[in-house]
């Protein structure tokens, strides 16, 4: 499984960005996809989750009501629509794909895309 993110950039507070993650390889083997982010000097944190098949989603409290995760299986793409951006949303955003479950769980990562929100 290979993941390539795009869509990051510089935006003013209150603005919007849409991140995309193009998925290739054994896409049918993916059980869960997630967006994570990591700000300078901080640990990587989970932003949003989407489950394959049913499409159930889950969000971190700090993005609920502002971010929307989605997946287009026909285009092998996962997206993160980010609205009402805040300076504290500034981070490198990473796409993650989970194949299998513990104890045979494998995680794949993209290279990350920088999001910078100016005040």
C-alpha cells in the first residue's frame, strides 16, 4: 500500500483547505484509514478515522464540526475537508492506512503535507 498526500498550504484563520490522499497497491486490503497531524515539538495526534466498508467516521474533539473525512473508493482517494481553520491546526498532516488487526496489524504512512494557518 502506498499513500501520497497533497493539498496542504498556507491559509488565513477561518479559511478552508482540502487534503487528499491517493492510495495505490492492495487497496482492497485496507481496513481503516486515518488522518494524523504533528505540530512542531508535539507528538503525532489522531485527527479523523474512516472505516472501510460501512464508512463509519470518527473525529477528535478539537476538529469536530469543522473537519470532514471521506473516501472515494472509485478514485482510490481519501480526503479531509478542513473548514474554519485555526492557527493551532498548523501541523504536518499524515495519511494512514491500517491493514489487518492486532496482532497482525500493519500501518502504512504517506510523506505528509504541511498545513499552516496564519492568525
